[in-house]
C-alpha cells in the first residue's frame, strides 16, 4: 500500500490531467462543430471586449482551448515533457499554481495590448514554464544540469519570440506575459527553506506580480473606452 501511494505521489498526474482536459476540450469542440472563431468565443477564448465587460474567467478558460490539431499537438507535447520535469521539481500543487497563474498573467498582458484579437491556447502557460527554467538557472547556476537546461530554454525562448514576430496571428504579448509570470511565480511558489531563494526574493516577486497584474488590467480597461 505504501509503495502504491508513493507511486501516485511520484506520478506527474497534474501534467497528465491538464493534458487530458485539453484533449477532451479539443475533441468536444471539434466534433460539436465549435472549432471555429465563434465557437472559441462562446467557450471561453480571450477576447478584449468581452473581458472588459466583466468576463474575467476568460483569462483561465482560454488556456484550455486550441484552434486546430497542430496547435494542441505542439502544446500537448511541450506540456508533457516539460511538465513532468518541473512537476517533480516543485511538487504537484506548486506546479499547478505556476502553470495556471502564469497563463492567466499572459492572458492579462494580451488583454492589455491586443485589443482586436481572439486568443486561446496553453502557450501562455507553457511560456510560463520556460520562465521557470530561467528562474532556476539564475538561482542554481552551480548545478551543471540546471544551468544547461536554463541555457537551452533561453535559446528556445529567443527562437520562439523571433517566430512570433514573423507570424501576425500569434499572440506574442500573451507569450511574453506568460514568460514573465512563470519567472515570478517560480519565486513565489519556490520550495520553502531553500537556501538558494531568500524570503526577500519571494516577497519582491509577489509584489511585482501584483503590480503587473493591476497595471495590465488598468491598461486593458483604459483602452476599451
């Protein structure tokens, strides 16, 4: 029994669960004929005008919607391979909070600066996970493995932002917002009593999260009038 419980604890069930939800939502949207802009809007895509009218839940629901097969395939593969590793680093609860909250921050930044777009997808949260690796690289630079991972993801971030600049339909603001959110939330939800991450760093990161969140909402609402 103890071995069974340990296996459950060690299993990346949050990453698997998130991926499962995304696949189920995508298949439902596809087979119900809602895999189109109107359906995406009805089921929770991030739309500036609707968020400005009070539909704040779209910051969360947009994470689980995907436009087409390639969209969910790429995001699903990325989530699984990165999520499994980071879930083992941070634990199930902290990983879930970082994933969701960095995605929400990404969608808030998109709300602030992308007035006419319909945005959806887990990429805001995935860029948040990229940001987590930057935080780990900054604070565990003596660890060769983590330092190598941080360098690899730094290159991947630059490559992805470069691609975003060349593709007008990609929500670059959401990606950048998610990246920043993941970096900061990794501090906020870092493991307690970790000598590499001081309490002061965690407090500063939390304050920055509040400032950015309030600022993005203020900018978004001011651009609605």
